[in-house]
């Protein structure tokens, strides 16, 4: 079998067999196929597409390129959640303690932010001392001790994905739905989980701007997961404005603690409970989704979720005092408000630009090697549908350097669309739920985006 023949086959819209995909991935991982040939195949796959069978073969080949974690020594179901990312998207740090406190195990392998989206690992590293680079032995110890662990991708986990992703990033093949699915699912399945809950964002602050594209991505990932025997569900959720009231790493840790303490913004609290409910239900901890919601709410109210977060921080080397003393987190030196340029109703936001503004202030990275300033952040005061007066604060910037402050401030101001009448349509918090590779409308109108 030769790589050049497989490149030609996909270039000409041919369908790969499992042995062909296995050969391609294994040979590239071992260094037997050069970058330029894999780059050619990736572009052919991007242009011609990969069908469901090919995506399953690709995901499994990438999955088996490294170690698949075995958590059988830990009793109970192993569950995880993955989000496609957005601005202020911090639910992982809320639902992991909730679900672990409820008796399930959450072996979460997360990523870093890039561009306008924040990363779970970056948020965690705002906590002084928190170690996201545990060895697999240390990871298993943490999981056994408290039922949750949050680390980055190790050298043993899906090494083929790591090599291929670096090549995709340099060859403009990142946006392929098929390649995105295989990348996400190979890493998540390598965690040794039984259940995966997917949060697929759509809107101005999401990678998938249209609901149609978000549904296509969700259906493909659900199909792949189910084809390898896992329980998978996907929620299509709104990212036309930031989730919660803040963005920025220290700010988001504080807001997570607020939710775990029984408060926090309604949209963040509701989505976290809904995702937790699906993990409880699919993890066979509750008999229904409704009882999963009740259990999540009870765990928060009892203080068990907050205590679990504190325990997890301590086990991974972090300072658990930040839970009660948020001033121990990195703080920005200065603050400035962004006033509304005119009066009217907020009808839309360019949520992606809000994330970019945060990034250029130092709260994100344009390149993987860029350092994060964990203290900078944004507070959002005005939400879609609300009426504002001229000069009323739209947002507050927390910053440490004024080098790009003017640019960020102007970008934030221009990210708000203000009209004389309120928006005609109110976006729901959850648009659809994808089950068994089919979409259905969100079952209850009560889960609408609120203040």
C-alpha cells in the first residue's frame, strides 16, 4: 500500500477502506509518511469529504494510535463533556464538580484557547499552582481520590491527532467538519469514557456561525460516538452573546464559584445544570433527565459541588483558598468602562469581536506560544434585548497595559448593535438536542436565554 495511491483515490472522490485509513494514520504517526503527502491527503479529504464510514475508521485509527485509558478500577460510569468553544464558556469547571459530587467519574482532557475562544486549561492555570500537566499515573490518582481530574492532552493520548492537527493548522484544512469530528472524538474516546455530552455552539461567537452547520457537526460527532458503542448526546446552544457576565480567566473562575455557591448568572447556571443532567441521565445515575436536573440543583444547594471543586484544586496542586478568597487569583491593575454611544435596545452583538478584544489585551493568544495574562478580563453589563441609555456602561475592561487598550475599547463599543426597537426574536439558550443522529427541538421553553 502506498500513500500516493491513497491521495489519488481521495482526490478522485474514492471511498477509503478501514485498512487504507489504518495504514495512512499508523504510517504517518511512525514518521514513514512525510508531511507533504499527509498535507496533500488532508486537502483532498477537505475538498472531497469523508463519509460516515470513513470518519469512523479515521477516528478509530487516531484513537488507537496511542493509549486508551482504563479506569475500570474506579467503580461507576465515566462521563465527560466537550464544548466547541465560545466567549465566557466556562461550564466545564461547574459541571465537573457537580457530576463528581453526584457519584460519577469525570476524566476530562481539555485544550487551550486560540483566537477568540477561551480554553479550560488556561482558566485553570489562573489558580496559583494548579497543575494541568499531570502524568497518567497522577491523573488516575486524582480521579480515584475525588472523581474528577482536568488535564491537557498527553504524549500518550491520540498522538496521531496531535501531529495531524499541527499540519492542518498550517495547511488551511482546520475547518473541515469531518476532520474536526475525528480530532475531537479520538481524544475524548481515548479518555476511557462511557458517556459524552457535547455542547455545540452556534452564533456570532461560535466557530459554527449557522445553526445548520452546528447541527451537521453535532450529528456527525454523535454518529461517530454511537458507532463505537458510546452514549453520546449533543446540545446546540446559543453563542450570539457571551455566556455569563464575564470573560477572562480569573474572572471566569470567580463566576464558576458563584454558580457552585448557588448564585451566578441565570444562563450559565441553567446550561451547567442541563449539561450535568444529561451526564447523570446517560451515566445511569438518574432515571430521567428531569431527575438529573433536580439532582444537579440539590448538589449545588448542599454545598457538595463547591467542596468538590476545592478538593480537586488541592489535589492538582492549586491553592484551594481561591474558592473563598478570589483576590488570591491574578488581578488586573486598572479598569475602564465602555459607554454606550447612543440610547436604544441591544439587538445583537458581534460576540467573536468581544473575544478578540479580550485576546489583544493579553487574555488570549494568536499563536500557541503566546503567554496568557490571567488577570485581564471583561465584564458585560448589557445583554441582547435590554434597553440602554447613552453613556451607560456596555462593558468594563480589566487591563494591565494600555498598549492596545484604545483598540480593544473601540472594538467592544462597535460589537454592540443598538436599535430603536427591541429584537423581534429572542434566541433560546438551547436550540436543539441531537439524539441518535437525529435532531429534535429543545423540549421546554423555560430554558430561554435570560439575564
